[in-house]
C-alpha cells in the first residue's frame, strides 16, 4: 500500500545563536513556503523553546512539522545545530500518521546528518507504503486510516467548555459560515480545532479546518479569502477585532462565543436549536458514552434533523428530485427562526432548486 498523498519533505535547522535555515527539500518548494515553514518551526511556548508537533493547511495542502533537539554525540555537520524540524507536505489530514512518519525520518537524520537518509525512507514510503529507519523505527501506511483520524475528535471537551452555547458553533458549521477560534497556546488550539468538523460528521469534511494561521495579509488572502466556509485557528488575540474574517468568534481561552453583527440574523436561535443544544450537553455529561459514541449520538441527531427536513420536500416537476422551497416551509406555520434556519440549511445541503 504505497503512499500517494505525499507531496514533499524538507528540513529546517536552528543553530545555537537562534538563527534558522531551510537547508533541504525534496522536491523543491517555493520561497514563500520556505519562509512560512521557517516561521512555524521556530515557534515556542512559555515552557519549551520549541513546539514538537505542529500542523495546518496552506494552499489546500496539509503540512506537518516535527521538531527535535540535536543530542550529543552528533554528526559533525550538526555540531552547531540546536534543533532540527522535519517538514511533510501532504494531501490529507492524518496527524497521527504523519507524526509517526516525521519521527522516523527525523531520528534517521539526527543520527546520520545526511538528507539522503531521509530521501531513501521517503521514497520507500511512496513506493512500498513502509520504511524502517534508525533504531528500528518502523512506519507503515496500513497502520493508519482516515476514519481513525476523524474519530480522534474530542467533542466531549468542546461541549464541556461551552455547554449549551456549543449550539452556536454547531449552527455556524451546519450553515457553512466563517468560524475563527482564538487561544494563545497553539497546542491547545490544535486539539480543539481538529474536533470541530465532527459536529457536522455527516459531511466528513476536514478540509474546512485550518488549525493554525496568522493574520499576515498574504496568508489571509491565500488561505481564507475565497473560501465559502472555514474554521480557522489563531494565537493572535487581535483576531477578535477582524470581523471581516468571521461570522462566529470562539475565544477558547475565556470560553466565550461572539457572533458578528452581520451574522446575527442567520444565527438567531429558537426552540429547535435549544433542543439540540440540550441533547449535546446530555451526551457530554453521560459518562457511559465514549468520545466516539458522543460523536455518533450527535451525528444521529443531525441525521434526524436532515431526515425531517427531507420529509418536507416535494418532487421537482421536471426531474422528480426532492427539493425545498421557502413557500413550502412558510406553509408549515413554524416559528420564523426555525423557518429561516431550515431554509438556509436546505441551501447548504443542496436541497434547494437553484
């Protein structure tokens, strides 16, 4: 089982003076990407001088950065190097898989100091789906699956953090809005961000999440502008002032959610939302449910909502395909908030004739 989602790998070295250099890549990457990876690989926390594992999206591709210290004794060409970052660029979201592969590749480089050691392993993974690195480090594509990556979502902690207000995030995602999340700690941010697409499990779409991005204009233009919907994570608190970038702002640090004025009408909550909100809270509080079962229960609730919506549809006169009209919803004499939500949801689910 070869790995065809692999696009590139690279190395960044940070020396004892704190200077960093993009030293190698296969195949080559653009100068813009090199600068981005240099910045990402030198990030630190209050307690550690480097972040071991960081991942996000750029240009609709995923990148994974695994950083480790150079241990003594080391190859001569690494004598003045303090940290090395191994970078992978791929097509898919699988943090556990690529963290494992990054670690195997990085250990081989730290032991040899030779990029060709990485290249041999890289090509082995592409052609065979496996590789064996230094110290018998073994990586196999068959040990990982896309579903495993998705089910690592921790919806329980999301709901525990925001309680019934989680319904604002749920509604924004169901309606394909722009959601941004703030937390100063990137590791906590990543854990939270990867969980949010599971709120709309029926779509199985993790491409909407950009776990970490900065407010650099070029990054915003490349990775946010032009997207019809997204969930974007920031460690810069000034994102709260950029209402042009969000419909819903989630402050993970303070556990507060703000809705932009332009989105308040679309995200007005009614009885239907409150019922779903209470259901989610009950699932999170049920200690007998595993994290995967919490995901399943909320997914079933969403499926019930969509099935009820489909039951209101009528067949198209020409194609016979079921569709929803605003007039049809109005004829049901439901509350205005439910009517607006269900019609917007119908549009997002492709149930409205355009």
